[in-house]
C-alpha cells in the first residue's frame, strides 16, 4: 500500500513534477547489518562508529524471512553492508544461509573486526554459491586513507584483503572518487599497490563520490521528470539501484525495507516491511544522494 508522503516526494521546489524510478524486479537484496563499526570516520555516509545503534545489528532470525521472500521474487544476489558487518555476531551464520541460495557480497573495512574472524570464514568456501568481499580503501595514497580512518588502517586493510584473497575468496575495492580525477590514472596507481601486495592486477573497483553524512541536505539541482526522460532512457533508468534492489534494515527493533542503500536516513524511503509491496512503490528522486546516481551512474552493486 502506498504511504502518504510529503509534497517534496512528488514535486520540486519550483513546483515541477519530481523525477522518479519505477522498480521492475528484485535482482539484488541488501542487508544493513547495523551502524556499529570498529572505526569512526567523519565522512561516513551512515554515520557509523563504535557502539552506534541508529540501525541495530542483524540476527539470523531477522533476515531469514527476507531471504525466503527474496528467493520467491527471483533475487540473484544478497549483499551486506554496515557499519562493519563483522561486528554482527550472526554474520557467518547469515552468510551460510544466504550463500546456499545465491552469491553473496560483503562490504568491509578489512581491519581488526574482519581479521579476528577470518578462521570462521573457512566453511563458506564450500558454500553452494560464492561469497565475495569488497574492501574499502579510500585512496591509493596511504596518508589520505589514514587521515580519515586512523593511522595504520591503510596497511591493515590491505593485509585483510590479501588474507581473504589467499583463502580463495574474490575481493574488490571500494574507493573514493574525486570530481576532476583521471580515473584511469588513479586506478592504475591502485593496481600498482595491489600487485606489490600480491593481489590481482584485474581487481574490480567501485568508485563513490562524497555522499555526505546522514541528515545532510547535500547539493545539486532538483531532478524533474523532464530530467529523467531527457537525459536518461528506459534502459539507463532501469540501471538505477532502486529499480532492481532494496535494502533491509533493523530500525527501532523493527525490520524495514528501504528503497536502496543510500537513503536510510530519510523515513520517506521506508517502503514498509514487505519486499513484494516495496517493489510496487515508485521511488522519488528527492534525496540529495539521488543526484549522484543521476549524474555519475553511482551504484553500490557489482551485479
């Protein structure tokens, strides 16, 4: 059932019709494991940090109904983000359950929380579907990465990534993207470092602009329906994350479905507690992070 939402959901500041995305399938289901993290980064788009509980840690009993429902809807991948997913005690059990049905992707900072539990990952190598990991390395310049995450975190993240690779897991890198960067040169600098650490030169990168912390108003022009039809086609609109994915969170003790991984700081993007019903709702392009998807094609997905 469609919720009652504010005027801003439907119209821009000048009264134009707000742009929107109409979901067309559930290809990927994300689980937010909670905003608790072993690091505290001032740029974190989730505002995560030690002991943070804006979104609570997930348990196996929380996610099982959504895994089952997603499979009924034809889901192709389960993905997990945080916070730091390895702070969720049930993470390994959750991955064991999910990876019996579809490939899984886990986003991690690669540091202590992961490395203390590496031995627990061994059974996942025998899962029916592969489990892969994306490690956050904000910059190929060690000092820049450590300025945001703490001294020594660059080296520790690479060690965590190498440990996962050596165990036999597929690994990729999440990095920051500067507006005026030469992406080819930047990623070559990354590759040089990865190769020097014994990691594959063909490692995949997923680059993100600055999404700003939760509750920010952001920047960029309003996105109208004209923008969505003039600058995008049906094919490109279908590539927006909210067109083919949803995110499940635990908020105030309740399981909720949000439109995508980037909007859980706005309650208007709460689609309810049912995946099938969430897929029936149009997604407004009113969130400031929507402009990044509009402009850059930014996506958290690797599917």
